[in-house]
């Protein structure tokens, strides 16, 4: 056995995952570390892999067992895939569609790294988690990803293939091994057969790349599994459950090799013992032996049989253990497309060897070429694209193989087969074949997972930015600065807030995980608005993206995908199912639903449970503006922003004009005129319900002088609410950071209560908000890091804005921005207002002017808006 210097270095870098029986995760930082440390010289590493060879006994070395050092050797296919995915970690993140507000997220799929060449799936968090649960069971149902193109179905396999290739190349925990046969010319029974089929190779590799573990005697296998138990559990979360038998060809060769050495051993018995053994075997065929004869026969047979040690010694002479890498470009992790009606079984599974079939018979293991595309996935993963478009016999074959864990097709000898099969199709094909009752049993053995277009606006916005980056558009970001606000005086007067000397962050290449971070459960979803200023560089021109523009476009796309059709829902529900959700605004009202999907509102868990079931039945996300059309919309809007009259700034007004134009020209594909008009109505509803309030909130924040002042005021009111929660008659509170006692500003709190009631239509729930913060906040939390109640924050912003507008109004500021004429108070207010809008909220002079015009126009139309349309 040999271990090269390169491998020693990698072993030192290997992450030890297990402590006793505890299952732990690595993370993407570890992925990047291994990638950096291990991929310095790809050519040398490839040569090391090709040269690496061991004998079979290396699996049993008590100090450096291959099976313990490289535990994928004793895992089944599902456990190997789980180990690869778990290497990148797993964590719970906020998810508004889940009844408990959270979902498990797997970074290797959802965040991307160099181990997956940066590829990632945006959205589909619950769907990926469901797929993981199916893989964990390693059961007898085929996971079927259903949904339109561009939703991440095929990306699943691409990511798995890249992850497998890089980890099986770079990280010792994931090294893979198969085996080959050598020196077979010394086995007379094999020599003749192999010569007949023209097999003159020095080493004949297992055609299905089985683990060398499959060659070991059963008792030896148990010992190896005991040794490797902790490592396998640490990597996969499961006890080892590998395939125990090699492919049928290797079983045959193994049998012939052992028969040869058993015959040799038998020949070494004394002549008289051989004669007695022969006679007793003959008698045993026709009569029951006496106890004495049976004891003698057993004793002589044992003398002529190979012990486990002798079996290992025999196989060791004729096998070599080789390193292998899972590489889809070399046939591992194959993608099997829909087959024609006349399935090419020879190309997919195994082709008969004409001459050997005539000589040895059609069922002989060596009478077949085991070189089909399907076999490349043995021990790994196979992706079955458009699986429901296959002929009935091929679908039956897949399900039979999944259940029996063997390949048995077209007269070929039955052979063990172990692969994670993941299938994909579109819902139209599924709906078509389900009309034939004969297909229903097949679909019942598939686990349907809906991969539809996302209805979560933050995911859609992230996907839009990702798409333009893939098209060669460079995106830049700059973290917004926040100045330190002075506390408000007890009488409610706002002190001056410093606006000079605020440190500016550097402009850098955009990072999607910073612009659209995965947040912890219980916290609000975050986009770039209010956190980053960002630009898209297209055709050599840098285009500023106005705050709220991308999320507005994402809201429109989400609205087109949401289903609020009560009649359609009633057709899906049986009389025995609850209909309460159909009477709820959560289902019937588009704006209410969008607020939930944005993470702004949190309905009852029971409502979300019912909504979840109904969304699946109604296939929400299967229709609507496609991801590719949203990409076109953003791409063309950026091009329009480069026009001189638009001053290289993408504003909501440009996005609206481009959307209408694309709809009218049919570039954004709507199924009919009614839907096209409906989508334009949704844009108006989204603009009125979200875009206008978001822009008005920014203006209010700027009028309140500072984002830091909003946070500081929020914290002060939070202290007051906590004190009132403990004692409704309290007049003072304790600042938990300074331990100072201060008077509760009852007048200010009353005003904010009234503002909240006006904005939200319900009273301010002081006790509920106070309890929520007591659970999620402590004195080490910075004011700007407090998970703020959106309604309370909006009320505080409005309160502070109103105090400024007692001195100067928005029309005064608009006039001053146009003419530079006004009072000293207006000039001072404009200077402060402009600085907050640009430095702290991410506007530029162009979109600042558009935002003010937008707010003024919306204010003039207030009260004329129609109620939200239903989908």
C-alpha cells in the first residue's frame, strides 16, 4: 500500500466530523478552505489519483483502514449523496410559507460555492428539504420534481455532480474506490472464457464500479462496518447500510477464483480423506447419513473449504483497489433523457455479446456488455429528465429497479444496482398521463415535489439579479452608512442630528448573500433596500438602481403567480375538508397574501397549514409571469435606463413603462388577453399597496432627520412598552443599557398609538410586542439590530416625520429642489433630507427627484384607488 505526500497533506486538512455518536455539519467556509488548500496543482493531483492503488487487505488494516479513512466505501448511494450535501452544512432560516415560519436550508444548493462552480438554486427551499427527506428514507418511491422550465429541477443534478466531482477529488473523507481483477490468466476456468471474449487487459475493472467492500466475506464485512460505524454516522447521519454483493460479472469471477483455490486446498487432503469425502457426498444425495458420518463429512468439508483468511488471501492475489472520481463528464451521475417509444435498452443498460451468448448461453454473466449509460449511476445518482414522456415499459422498469434494487431487463442476468434516482417532468405531461387509469399505480409509487415559480418576492428579486449577472452584467454594491442619532428629549422635541462626517463604505462587487441574506426564523426577510446602494454595469455604463424598484418588479411577478380563485379552490376541496381558509382574506385578497409572502404579516399557523395544502392543490406558481420573462423585463429596463433622459438610473417609473410595453408587444407571454390585462391591473395594485407606501416611508424617515434616530426612538419606546407591560400604571422605565431611570413619554406614546390605529386599522398591541422583544433581544443587541415590529416602526417614522413637517412640508422641499428658493428653515430641512435619502437610504439625485414626484402624484390620487383585484 502507498499514500503519497499529496494525500498526506489532504488528510491533515481533512475535517474530523465525529465525536462519539454525534452527527455534525461542516459549512461552506470549510468547503472553500478545502478547495483552496487542495487544488493548487490539478495536474499533479490527477496523476496521484491515477497512480493510487491498494490491495484488498487495505480495507482491514487496523491502523489505517481504507474503509474508516474513506467511509464512502461502506455507504449506499443515498448515504453518499447525503454526506456530500451535509458537508456544506444545514441551518434553519425564515420562510413565510411555512406554518412555523422556518425551513431547513442546505447551502450547497442555495448559496453556491466554488465546489459547485458558483451554481445555486434560488428559492425552492421547502422543495429541496422535501427531496432530502425522500433521499434519507432510501425508500421505494421515486422523487418526481414537477414544474415549469427554469425552476431549478435540472440544476439539482448539476450541483450534485459538481459537488461529487470536487469532493471525491479533493477531500479524503469523500475519496471513492472501486476495484479491478488481475492475474486471471492463472485461473484455468476463467482463462478460456476471457480469451474467448477477447479480454486481454492486465486489469479488468468492475463494469459497475462497485466498492471493494462487496468482495469481502460476510463475517469480515461485519467487522469492517463496526470499525467504520462512527465515521459513516458522522458524515451521513445514518448507520452504514452498503450493498453487500458485487455485480453479477464480478460475482461470477469471484466464484471461479475461490473455486480454483478451494480445489487446490482439497487436492492437498490425504488420498484416503478425499476418498471418504467423495463417498460420503455421494451417499448424502440418496440417504440420510448417520450422526457419525455427518460429523465426519462436516469435518472433511471444513478441511477442504476456504476460511475467511484464505478467501481474503486468494482474492488479494487477483484484485487491485483503485481510486475513482465521480465525474459526470465520464459517465458518472448521468442524465437520462426521455427515450423514444422503442427504448434503446442496449445503450441504456447492457448489450448482449453475440459470440458468448452462442457459446455460454444468453443468461451467462460474461455474455453481456455491462456498459449502458444507466449503469454509470450505480452507487451515485441518476437524473431522469422528462420521465413521464417515456414509454410505459421504461417507466415500469424504473420503478421495478427502484423497488428490487436489481437490474433485470431483456434476459440479462440479474445484478445488484444501487442509485439515487431523481426524476423530473412538467405538470402538463403529468396531468395528461393521469387521465389513463392504468398509469395511476405508477404515479402512486412516485413522490411528487412541486418545483413551481417562486411566489416569495425576495426570492424573485434575488433571482432577477442573479440572472442579469449570468448574462454578463456586473453588479456593484455599497453598504449604506447610518449616523448616530441623539435621543429625543422627554418633551418630544427632536434635537439636531449630525449629518456631516458619516463614514462611507467602499463600492464592491455585489454579493447576493449580502443583498438578499438568509435570515434566522422569527426575523424579517431582507433585501437591499435601506441597506445597500447598488448599480448594474451594462454595456460599459453603470446604472444606479433606485430603492424598491427590484422588489416592486418581484412583487408584480409574485402577484401574477398567486391564486385567489375561490371557485377553483372549491372544486379542489372535498365536502369533508375545512373551508375556513376560503373565507379568509389570507386566501381571497392579493395584497394580504403578498404581505405574508414578504414576511410583513404573520397569520395563524392553522391558516397557513390550510393555505399550504390548498396552494399545492391549485398548483400555485405553475402559471404566471415566468422567470425568463422577469429577466427580460429587468434586462430591457436597464437598457432603457442608459438613455440620456433617464440619467443612468433605473426608477420604478421606467420599470412600469417597460412592463406595459413588453405586455403590449407580447414579449412577456400571457396566455390570453384577459390575463394580460389582469397582469397590468396587478402592477397597479402592487404599486398602490407597496411601492407608494415604501417610497413615502423613506421620505418620512428622511424628514424625521435620520435612520439612527428612528432606531433610537424605537428602542426608547420599547423600554416604555416593557415597563407598561409589567405595570400598566407605570410612569418611569429603566434603560437596560445604562440602568438609568427615565420618565415615560405618555404624550408621544398616545400619538403613536393613534398613528398605528390609523395605519393598520387595529390598536397597538403593547403587551404582544413587548413579549416578542423580551424573547428575541438583550442588552448586547445594537439598536439597529433589534427585530422591529414593522407597524410600530412605520408609526414612529410617521410621528417623527410629522414633527418635521410642522415646520416644512414636502411640497416646500419639492419646490426648493426645483428652484433653490425658500426659507432658511426649508434650506436646512432640504440639506438634511437630501443627505439621509442619498447617504442612508440609497437614492441618487435623479431617483430622489422621481421619488418625490411619485409621492406627490400618489398623494393627489389618494382615496381614488380601486380595491385589489382577485386572481
